């Protein structure tokens, strides 16, 4: 409801000492909520509050959500380094032999065959590197590795050549595993 100047004047004359115009102007300029007047228990858990309204963390901290849904700022520790852009890099010399190791799986492709498969449970969720021939195989055949498949959930490795092997072919595949 908006009062006109005439209505405000009439109300001021009806109630001596009332300065309605001053009161209304004060109400319109008063802030809705003064700083620090709302406490956590007064805020709905489903309120869509912008991150800019939350307390600030410090440089390099990230927000972690606990199992009960509570948020907290923490500084990551361990082998990764966060940036303020949200990138995580692996720190220099942090993934070392005690934490990870390379193992080499050897696939032997028989004469007349094009593929070989090897499965090792220790390779489950490992990270394969580029397969390569050993030097004796490379000299004995003109074959090339045309496909390589690694199935992390089973640890299965499949190597396929461009043609049937004319000699026994050995393909080596380095696998990065957690130590």
C-alpha cells in the first residue's frame, strides 16, 4: 500500500506528534537484516545460499562434504597440490616406489596367430603403458602391434598384430600398479 502526500498530511493532523513521513522513510531505508543477526539454526537446510555468503576458507583449501552433509574447509594433504583454479597436480617426486610400481606383463603370440591375451588379478585397476616388442622379436618378424586393449576391471590385456606371426612374438606391456 502506498500513501499519497495528502494522506500522510491528514494522518499527521489526526495524531498530534506523529511524523508519519519520517517513519515511512526510515522503514524504506532500513536494511532487511543486520550483519550477525541471523544464526545457523534459523536457516533452512534447503536454503539456496550462494557460496559468496559463506565464511571464506584460505588459499588452497577445498570444501569437503561429510557423510552427514556438513561442509567444511580443509587443506588437502598427500601427493596432490590444488590450485585456486581447481586443478590438482601431482607434486614432484611424490609418486615413488613405495607407492607405485611398474610390472611388465609378457604376451606370447604363437606362430600363425595374431593375438594373445593375458589376465593377472594384480593388474586390476592398474594403468598400462605403451606395449612394445622385445628386441629379438622385432628382428625376427615384420609385424606391428595394431591394437592393444586393457580391461581394468579384470586385469586382462589383449594385443593384436597386423598379420599372423611368422615366428613366436613376445609383446611386453608395462603396468603401473599401486604398491
